[in-house]
C-alpha cells in the first residue's frame, strides 16, 4: 500500500516573496537531508508578483514530527506522486 504524501506549505507575501520562498526552500531541502526524511522533495513556487510559497513533501507518518518542528502555515495532500 502506498503511503499518502503531505505537502507542508509556508506562505510569503510582499515584493520579496519569491526570493524569500526560494531561500526558505533551500533550508527545507537541507532539513530533509539532515533528518533523513523518506522524501527529498522541497521547492518554491511564485503565485503572483506579491506572493509565493515554499513547500516540503513528507509522508503521513513523518508529518506530525516535521510539522511540530517547522511550524508550516498549512498543508495539503501532495498529488505529484
């Protein structure tokens, strides 16, 4: 049985949102490697000129631990797998 993947999301607003989200994604990738997470999927996405997100994909089993440590703004099912 395939485990569900959760996309933890951090929202950024303002003129520097895209740059900040890109930088945050670097740290999320480093965290995934350091914590030896099952998935090594992190990144950023520009929504518009004033908003962007950074995200980290985790398994449902790893989600509570990562959520409690990193305090994402929200989460959703990750449909990219």
